[in-house]
C-alpha cells in the first residue's frame, strides 16, 4: 500500500485524478493498490 501511495504521488501522469487513486488505495485496502498498478498507471 505504501509503495502504491508513493508512486501515485510522485507520478506525473495517471489514468484519472491523483486524489481519486489515493482514496482507492486507502479505502479499498488490499485491492486498491492492485487496481492502481493494473489500471491507474500509464506506461
């Protein structure tokens, strides 16, 4: 979870707003970081 939060904060380009991804990571628990790394990151 910490790695995902650091990545979303440092990232300049995400699929969707950063604040939304931070909420997803924090409130969905185990699944939130997985969703971010699969869907939220642009690479």
